[in-house]
């Protein structure tokens, strides 16, 4: 419910769009989030908030640390993992979240995979320079990185630092090999561009965004949205806004190709231009090469939509079968499962898992610590433990009947049900 309204006057519409993006980032309003965070596609995270940043793959964006950067979500998970493995093999990076030893570095330091950050054998400034090079790969700035490394290699050779020059040479070989593996190449390699398109039905909306840098497809990103939330142009604009407000200015391309007319094309282009420091153009392609690129993006979006539809159909059939077997009056669209675990009566805990329309709703998973005093070491009481968990889940005044599941599954027998 709306409790209050506040107005902020800006000089231009572009400033209003930038302010809106910042406020959404700050407050994360529930009804303003268009994209579904279903954890299907992974991101690459660089934890710039830490003194020695880590680089890892994750399926959840944590926006509470503003300095951390997320790249993605990437559709081709295999290529993403291969790229990260190659990066960690070529560049000496922090390998562990926590040090393995307190007084000495681990084996990764001895074999050259880590510069010894756990013992601070490298300064944070020098280490951050290495991470900045890695970030350029995931930003799609590979050509710029290659040019930079070539300059450093030549300078090291002129200074007679041949070992350092050889290390940079090997890095260049690996990065060039990664470039060769890209599957799509375009004749125009002078302009960085993104191409975005969507496919939707009455329930699902799948969006694909191709990142083209130096004439090559460097990343294929995938998003999901509520098909009933808006028309295609509005959905594409919201995706672009949510995607670019978390990106650095250097990551924004000079040209964005879209498959539908956006409701505020000029305002969005001005906002992106201000962030990048260069003019950004948003177009619906008419010429053959660019039109074919958008058609390819649309085909990929349709493919993802078909996969989503097949998954939904399989889940629907499974729910229908389950309803028949258990003689349920309606389909069990929301299912909750409970189980008790303990160590010979001690440390008793319970777990709650939730499935909605046949898909794990991990944001609703819960973990309970059993408080019943009768559950002690050597005396486990699964019946009392299960009764406590069910009471805490459904006996709470905050629990609304609208949130109740259609089916509750309990691990046990008649004793647990009683």
C-alpha cells in the first residue's frame, strides 16, 4: 500500500531516468522489479569491495556491496566456465575465499597460480592491476587488453626484462586463442554494439542480448520477464535500464540494436551517452547485416522460449499425475516438504523446501533449529520435532492462508502425521 508520495524535480528527462535507476538500486522496490531472478543463468562476480578481489561464478546478484561488479547473466555456461578456467590459468589470481594456512601460502603460490595474497606477498595495488586486466575480458574489451599487453611486452623487452616479457607473451597467446573460439564474426569491427530481442507468449517472456565487440560475439546474455507486465518495447527498455545501470561506462556500447520501438528511445540514449561519455545510438536495424543480426538474436530468444514452454508442460503433467495419485481436488502448484535431522539426538534441525509450479523456489527455503527441551543427546523425538516445526510454520499469526501450500510432504510415517 502507498503510504506517501514524494516528488523530485530534475532539469532534464535524462536526469530523471538516471535518478530513477539510482533510487531503484537503493530501495529495490518489489513492484518495480521487472526481471525475474530465477537463478537460471550464471554471472561472473568480481568483489572489488575486498582488498584482494575474488573472481567467481554465481547465480545470485548481491547488490548490498556497491563496488562489487557482476557480468552476465551468461547463457552459455560451458563457455563461461572454460573462459574463467583459462583466465585463472593465465593470470595469477586469488584462488580461495579464506587462507588455507595462517603462516604460509598454499601450493597455488608455489606453482604460480596465486601471487600469495593470503600472506600479502603482493601489494593490493599491484594485485588490482591484474584483476583490472581480467575484468576487461568480461567487459568485452579484449582487443583493448591485447593492445595494452603488447605495449607492456615490448616495453619489458626493451628494458631487458625477458622473463616478464615471456609471461606477457603467453598471456597474449591464451587471450588470442579465446578470441578464435568465438562463434560469430561480423564484417564491421569498428563499433562496439549490443543487439537485444525477445520472444513471448501469454505467460513467459525470454530476452536475449548479444554483445558484439571488435566484430565478434563475446557474450550472450539471457533474461526473463513477466509477459503480462508490459508491451515488448517497454520490456526491452526496462531490461536495458536494469542491465546498464550496474555496468561501468566503458562497458556501454556505442550502438544498441533493438527489435521493437522503445517508448523513450531518445531519453535512454541520452542517459547512456552521459554515462559513457560518448554518443550512444539506439536503432531498429534496417540494413541487411544488422537486420540479420537481430533475426539471429530473435531465433535464440524463441529457442529459449520453447525450452521454457517444454519445461512448464512437463511440470504440469507431473502435477496432474500427482493430483490423481493423491486424489487432490486441485493441482498442487505449491508444495512444501519438511524433514528432521540430528546427531544422536543433539543439534536437531529441520529443513523446509518449496516448489512452485514444479520449480524449486529456493528463496522460500527455510532452516529451523529445534527448541523442544525433550530433544536431547541420546533422546531423539522426531514426532515432537516435526510437530514443533509445523506449528512454527503455520501457527504463527504472520502466516497468511494465501501463502499456504496446496500440498505438504513430511518425511516419516503415521507418527509424524499424527
